[in-house]
C-alpha cells in the first residue's frame, strides 16, 4: 500500500514520526515536504506530520505511536 508522510523541513515532530515509522518497521513510504507547496501548506499546515494512505485516502494525524500506525495500516 502506498504511504506518504507529509512533513516539513527542520520539524522535530516529523523526526519523531520518522523514528516511530522505523520502530513500526514500515519499510517503504514517500516523504513529501509541504514547505514550498501552497496547496499542501493550506491543507496540512499545523497538522504535520501526517501519514496518508494513497489506496484509501485515510490519514493519521500526529501524535501517533507504533501501535496507532499498525492499527492504521491493518484495520
């Protein structure tokens, strides 16, 4: 399932989210930085980091942990 992590440059919470995804053993996801995209900035501004499932359109907003990621991926 295609996953996207929406994030910002120099974002402490985004770094924590990356650590959680590694701990949850999520092997593949795309990182999309919203800083230079007005549409993404308007949509995700203060919500980042956000994990997005491209297959369903579902999103998991911060804060999340490895258990929440597992439940999000395998409902």
